[in-house]
């Protein structure tokens, strides 16, 4: 069997295992399955001892093929999701700024949240959405959600249904139309934001479910941004945080924080440093930091452990690859 065929078989096995684990997870079969701290430590030590053995064998001239790398990366991403361990989370100033902005709002304040992303960016942004909305409801704030992306309101519905299953949320008896509203999607990009600066109703005559704007007690008296106490934009690109800053913040003085993918976040620091953004959550790490402040262990905290562990394994293989490279160069000289 050729090397290429072996690699394809390895990838296929990993893919099948991943699909099986995912199906078991969503069907609830794996709910509650978690390695103890001792078992988790043993697994981590075993993986890094195996990496050390690979390094030693590489220095002795026994190179590993790509299939080994695939398997190690797969395990380094999947296993931490089942581990009962935690990593130290250092909170950055921009994340704390978002948290403080929410905490400082008195009960009953209105918060506008725009979901400007699709399912492709959900792994990074959905945990932010869930923890942010949860904190708002814990603080008895009124939440108005919308989206400039077609799939945005659907992501909002998924986040709402997830957090409203929590026992603490059930105890608060949160009601649609009174405590939160989903205005849905409106096409037009920044033009929508501009029109909202004058009149929300002109853009959202009906909500996501088809109810008339004036039939929703929460927004019936919301005319424009002057009636919004704080806004939070979850963005994966255009239109997103940049357009909200340029229109809603600059023209209408809206107070706003941002939650962005790791790729987009660096471009938002210009607005953050200028004081146009009141806080920023960047990528998975930003979501994990916010969960830490909100005293809520969500997906971002779990995913960060996998991300950190995978990064360490990748660094280990970079070291192994360089060892193989320099060894081959020395052999050629000899």
C-alpha cells in the first residue's frame, strides 16, 4: 500500500471517529462523561512523553510520517474537551471594559445586541453571545437583538434557547416581548444602522417571528439609539463592528462594545484606543476571559483548553521538524 493511501486511510479514520463522537455528544450519550483530574494529568504526561520519544528517535534518524502528526493533533484537540482540568485565565483590560459596562447598567436598562455573523464563525462568537446575554439577564437588563447578516437572528435564537434552559434563568421567568426581543434581519448593511439612528421602526416593522413592532412592549417606546443604554456587536466581517462605529457611534453617540473573531479583532484596536469602542472581546480567548469575569464556565473556556493544548503539540512538532532538518543537513556535510 502506498504512503498516500495510508495517509488517506488515517484521515478517514480520524474523520469517522470525530463524526461518531459528535453524534454521541448531540444525542446526549456522552453527557456527563469527563476524565478525572488524575486521569487527565496521566493523559497529558503520556502524550508529552510520546512526543519526547519521537524527538529522540528523530535525532537518531528515525523520522515520523505525517500520519503520526495527524493523530497527535486530533487527540490534542479532542481529549481536553473531556478533561476535568482548568487553565489560568488572565483578563485583559479591553475584556474587563465590556464586563464593567454591563455591570454598571442599572436594572431595566436597554441593551442592543447585533449578531453579524453566520454559523461558520459560531465556534468563536457563539460562546461570547451566550455569556453576554446570560450576564445581561442576570443583571435584569432588557435585551434587543437583531442582525445585519441573514443568519444572525438565527444564531441569536440558538443562544437564547441555550441560556434560557439554565435553572437560574428559568427562575427569573424571562418573557419574550417584555425582557427580550429579536427584531430579526434587515438587508442594507450600514444603511440600516443609519436609518435606526432616526427610527428603529422604519427598519423593523415586524420582529423575527412576524409580530408588529408596536405590539412588543419592550420596543414600543424605543425610537432610536437615544433610547439604548449600551450596545454589543458580534462581528465576523462586513458589515460589522467597523460600520457600527462609523455610523452609530460617531454620528449618534451610541455606547458600544465589540466581540470579534481572532482574525478581525486586531483591526478593532484602533477604535478601542480612540475611545470609540467601550471594550472588546477578541477571539476564543476574549470569550473565555469574559466567562471568567461573569463566573460562568461556558464553551469558550472549554475550547481554550483544547486550543492551548493543540498549540503546544504543534510547537513540539515544529521543534521535532527542525531537529530532523538540522540533522539531515549535518549528515550531508559529513
